[in-house]
């Protein structure tokens, strides 16, 4: 009863449209997936929605298309280009990737939950898998998830899936870092990391996003990168939104989406 009273009070004090799965108050991340800034959330686009996204930082450019042909599945296809980037002494110029997200549960009394895979057909070093939950409360939308692969920068805890099958222990390594992702290695690796954040609707025109970012920055040798990423988005136009972000305390980036 106390929970319901508090929630009703917040809704009355901060009367905005619901953030949950709202195309107005949710946008696409740097992977072209509906999420915060670098990390995903459990939010999904409206069914039959097609969206275009472009992202630009100091030395990275991403463009992608996202659609939700089914109520339970979000798919996106991206092209990412890099300038003067070396990974393990190999020059990486650009690659294409596909992402897919499956809704496990819609939000109700308990959070929404999704399972997703990023860059499932791109180079193995950039692929990642995750489970994330989101819950909206008034102008706030909270997300918390666990990531593997490229979402495992912090190596917060051991991969509990190893207890089920020891094959989850090894994530494929290759001298050729551009080798395509192997589906046998999904959700694998010795460790996994926590990520999450807050999407806050300041009003009907602006969003504030704060993110605990576990995404690996493969082309940055600084081992003391911040885990905090944050930014503002303008959502005042009907079909267009624009974002300005600080990535891990080092880079400034911009993103634009058209729905």
C-alpha cells in the first residue's frame, strides 16, 4: 500500500507521459540499440517502427537502421567506421554488425526484462551479450544489467553460466581480431560485468542520461577510464531527437535519430 501511495504521489508531482517503451522518451545508443548511451535497456521500439541513427565521436562514426517487426523482437544493422585505430597492432577501419534483442517480460509490477546480442555477425572483439531489466517510476527510468564480451570491461564477477556448462568458460580468441563472431561463444568468458543507468525526463523536450558504462573502449590505452558516461538529449521534435554526451570522461560525442 505504501508503495502505491508513493508512486501515485510522484506521478502527481511530476506529470509527464510514461517513459516505459515510449518512443518519445527513449532513444538508441551507440550500437543502434534502444538504450542509454553505450549500454542497452529493456525498452523496445513500437511494433513496425523503423528508425535511423547516426553517431559521431572523436574518431568513430556509426550509422544504423533499427526496426521492430514483431512485438517481442528488436533488430538493427549498423556500419561503424574508425580513424587511425589499432587493436593488437592490427588496423581496424570499419565493419558491419547486426544486433538483436528479445523481450522476455514486459513491465508490470516487476521490471521489463530483455536478452540481447550485439554485433552477432561482426568481428569477434566487438561482440557482446547481455541481460537487462528496466523499471519506470514517474520521470525516471532505471536500468540494470549484466554483460559479456565487449560489455565486460570491468570483470565484476565470475560467469555463473560456467556452473551449468564448462564450455561457457572460454571466449574465442584469435590472432585475427577481425574474425567473425562464433555463436558457440555467446554469453561465454571467465567473467561478466554490471552496467546500468538512469534516463530522466527533465520535461517534454529534454532528457538527462546517466550511465555506469561497462562497454570496452578497445582503442583507448588509458586503463583509468571512468565508468561514468552522461549526456543530454533534445526530444522536442516529433520524429527527430539529438544527443550530446561525455563518454567515460574523455570524449565528446553527438547522436541523432529519426523515427
